C-alpha cells in the first residue's frame, strides 16, 4: 500500500510554507544575480583566522578536546554563559548564569518560545511588518496575530488582556525588535520602549525582545534594551517579564549557530526542558570556539563591521535617491542591515521581483511575507550589508530602471 503522506502529517504542518527568503538565497549560486534579498553578513568580515586558531587550540589540547566533542549540559558551556552574564551587564542588565540559556542561533530561541507559550488559537502581538522567521516559528503552533500597540495608536492594549473585544483571545506574549527592525530598519524611540514595557507589565504579558541587530548602530546614541528598562522597573530580571534573544551571528559568524536567551529563571527552567527534548545541547565545540574568539577579539573588529556596513548603507541610500522614482518611499535606518521600500499602492512587489529577475537580475524580498495578515503587497525589503558599494549602486540603478518602466506602463 502506498502511503498518502498528505494525510499523515500533523494538521499544523499541512499548510506550512517555505520561507521566501530561504528560497531567494538559492539565487546566490548564480554569479550574475545582484541579491539584496538575504539578511546576510559579509563573509569577508568574519574573523576566520581567530576562529581557526581557537579551533586548533581546543582540538590540540586533549582535555579541552574531550569536553568539546562530548555530550554536555543543555544549559550551555559554563564559561560562555559566564561571559554572557558580563555581556548583559555591559548592556545594563544584571543577571546570573541561571538566567542564560545557550541556543542554536536566536532562531531556535524563537522556536522554543513558541513551544513554551502557544497553543492553537492563542494570540501573539507583533508589529506589522515583522521578522518573517518569527512568524514561521510561532505559526507552527497555530496562533492568531494581533497588532503590537504603538505610540499614537487609537487602540489601547487593554482589550488584549482578556477574552473579549469581539471574541478575540487573550494575548500570550508580545514580540518586538527595538533596534533596527527586520524588515524595516526602524527603531523604537525611548518613549516607545518605555510605553511598551509599561503596557506589557500592566497586563502581565511576557515581552519577547529580539536583539539580533542591537550591536550594529551607525548613527545616534544607543538606547536601553527592553530588558534593561524592564529590569530597572521590576527591580531585577527574575521579577520582570522580558525574554531577551541575542546572537553572535551578526558580529562574529552565523555558521557557528550560537545564540542565547536571557530571561527570568522560571522561564529558563522550562526552556531547558524544551532544549533537552530538541537537540540535547548546542554544539559544545562551536560554543568553545565562539567563547575563545569572543573573549580575544580586539575592539577594532566590531568597529570595522560597523564602518563597512555604514558605508554600504550610505551608498544604497544615495543610489535610491538618485535612481528610484519620486513616488517611491523608503526608510533611513540608523543601523542594522535593511531598508524598507514602499511602492505606489497599485504596484505588486512579487510581480516586480519576477520582472526584475528576468530583465536585470536583481533580487529583493517582497514585503507581504513580513505581514502576518498578508498585506503589504506594495512593499519590499533591501539588504545593504552583503554587497560592496559599487555593486549595490549598480544593482539599485538597474532596479530603479525596472521601477520607472513599471510605473510608465
């Protein structure tokens, strides 16, 4: 008998869709494509020599090699967790080792948080647009999405506190990116951060902070994280309600797949159980390499990353000013990796992508993927971190030509 696989899959996976970004990344194999699609760091900026030296030191020491290649505690490599306690302190958050869980990238952190809190029909509050990877992680648990309240909204957060508001379910948690949001590149002001933390606390609502880009600031003064504000409000991390998801993917290398969650101890205790059931522990070898590199890299390394990405952002913004139609609008981020583009309402970004690939071989991500409700079809995301300035300028010029022709049709 032939198995009908479609009937065997769990209902939550029967309608699952692949990531538009993951599919677009396959285009990088074509050397003729100028890709503004993925949120990809420049591999030329990876500290390859430091990573190689750390790996050699670890494997060359029989005692350390035995630790690196063996099973290990689910919570993570203890020296790395202690280092992260210091890291969080430098970011205004006092915490203990027991408040830290090492994850296989911050994407795993989002997956675990969805598993911890969500049942079918529960509500998650998200920005519109928001990070596609978060929507994928949470949607596996069949929630509904509400709009994250922001300063100036007519709707206050109180209707999310309990079942009501035309039958809407109670929100289980809110998800936010305070610094250089993916996909828009925009950041929350200090007042918006304070309002969001206060609203979540008043409702007893967990607040998930995705801090993937907070170390990539190019202009302006750094602002406190949501976790720092909440810890100060509550008098300590264990008395608060913010779960901070951090990563080394943007500042060292994504291939090591090292992220972390800093959160109240009761939350970490439950997340450890999920970690045990998922992959036992993140690669100890990778954690040890990462720890050696992170504790020995000179301060010039992150400064060089910021200098390079600032120049690429400025080059792309200049090209947008020069080559895009005046009826198109875009963000001007102070950091991160992305610029968000709003097209005239009648243009469809997916159709524009097909035309752009066929005519000029330029790729980007259509914006509808970042909207939980499927809107935003006239929006798109551009990445500026990967390509050298001259490549970005040439790609924007070609894409601008496609846009001019589309608007003239």
